C-alpha cells in the first residue's frame, strides 16, 4: 500500500465504551506479537463509536470532505519492537462504517478495512441512542447513554484523569484484514484531547455478548467516555506481517 497522505477532519462525536476483561480470555484473540495491556489486573477492551466530518486529505478544503458514522472494536495491547522497545496501542478485530467511500477505500487507499453498516442515531441534549447493523450480518450494536459530570465509582479506573491517560496513549491501531497474515496500521493525532464521562444505561454488542469469544462473566462493562468537536489527523503507518494462524 502506498504511503497514506495526512487525512484531516473533525471528530464531531466519539464514544469510548469500555469493558474490563479476563486477560486469559483476551490473549488467544490477539495476533502473534501482541499481549493485553492491563489495568488493575484487567485487560481493557471496548467499542469506539465515532462520527467523523469533513474527512479529506489535508491538502483539500473542508467542503471536499465526507461525513460518516463508524464503529470499531478495540483491545488495548502492548508489543515489542525489534530494538526491544515496548509500544502500546489497540488491536482492532473489526471496523464498520456508514460510508460507502470508507468501505471501498479502506484497505486499499488507506489502512483499515471497513464493513458497510446501517446506523440509526439520536444525539440530542446530551442524550445519545445509537443502533447499528452490518450489512454482512457480522455486527449488531445498540446503546443508550447520557452525558454526565460523574465518573462511576464502580470502574476499575480511580478517576477520569486516570482513564483519559490510559486511552490517550493508545493512539496507534492495528486492524485485521481479509489477508490472515497482514494487519493494517494507522495513528490518530488529536489536537485537543479532552474526554468527559458518559453514563450508559444499556449496551448490547454482538461482539462482547458472544459467549464463544467471551464466556459469561469474562467481559464486564466498566465505564464510557465521550469526546466532541475535536480536530484531528490520521497518519498511515507500516503494517505488520503475522504468522499464518494454526
């Protein structure tokens, strides 16, 4: 894949819906070379629901950009570079998008293959409802939430600040592709990282609710965060080759 030009735009709305997961359950789901990044003994995984606006190569004006609703399933990971340096980011087993352009270009023009999905979104007065279903049947999701000032005491993170730092550092994402031996890579650069708590009343996910992946009790909703109106850029990175799965 040729180098990706810098892609810029606006994160109009980004929800990070986070689960604490048994590390022993997560480890077999990760590609070769990755291991779970732990917090308080838990692996941290989740769902990123993001509305992107004015997305275009940096050399183009905003009116040339596209808007889309998107879902990515994420697992916080660590890996070691050849020089022994430990890096951190996220492994993304699946991405879905409302944009036909993203679906067609992902994995070809820019890193990250996207499945095409339908979305129903209501975002009004701090109340958010999102429903999504992939057209290939591989993903369903529904969520109801309300913006709040209170970080939940039930979380394995002790504060909003502790949670914010954990996720801000995971800016590099490696995504699964149709090629079993290739992962695409991309880095998110935000110009004003700022998150707030989000109170989730219901969340249903075909991924985290799948007992074949996550046996009962192994993946528990922990907390959620919201970002709004964040200028950002996407930067392509060299992907990774991995061994053929046994």
